[in-house]
C-alpha cells in the first residue's frame, strides 16, 4: 500500500540511467514550501515556507 509522503528527496543523477537517493527529509503536511535553493558553500538545499506565520527553514 502506498501512502502520501510529504518531503524532499535529493538524487545523485551523475548516472542518468541509475539515479541514487542521497538524502531524504520528511516534513509535516502543514508545511507549504515557497521555494528551494542550492547553497554552494554548504552544498545543501534550503526550503522556506509560503506563510508569514511559519518560521521554519529546512536544509537538506
């Protein structure tokens, strides 16, 4: 049985025929990301919320 999952997955696509999952972040159903960005200094993805009332920031 498949369930809905809320989150972000990072894939290594160096070999396009065989992508490999390298990181996963499960988040709340109440978090609505506004945008994601790559941080070249830390080599992480960042996701920010789409709400003024939500002050969470997720890094992957």
